[in-house]
C-alpha cells in the first residue's frame, strides 16, 4: 500500500509540473510613463503598463526576449 501511495504521489507531482509548464504565458509590456519594455508572466491588469506587439502571448521567456528586441516601441 505504501509503494502505491508513493508512486501515485510521484505521478501527481510530475503531472502538475508538466501542466504548469504548458500554461505559462509571457507578455512583452511597456511602462506608460518610462516607455521601458519588460517581460512578465501575467497579463497586466493596471493602466501603468500595456501589452505591446499586438498583445501576442509567448510560450517561453526566450521567445519573448527575442521578439522584444525586434519591436520598434522597445528599441527606441
């Protein structure tokens, strides 16, 4: 019984980690006062930051960083 519980717990942990990785989203946002761009993992809910790049959602931080370098509003 103990082996079953340990196995079930391990499977649950692995499944939750895989689910967390697939649901992570990254956004390129710009501070409206400083015009500085950053990458965040939650869609902004305040009016002091706006999503740039037509609101595109990125699956990885690396993908967001690459795209941020090509966005005109972030390079000026």
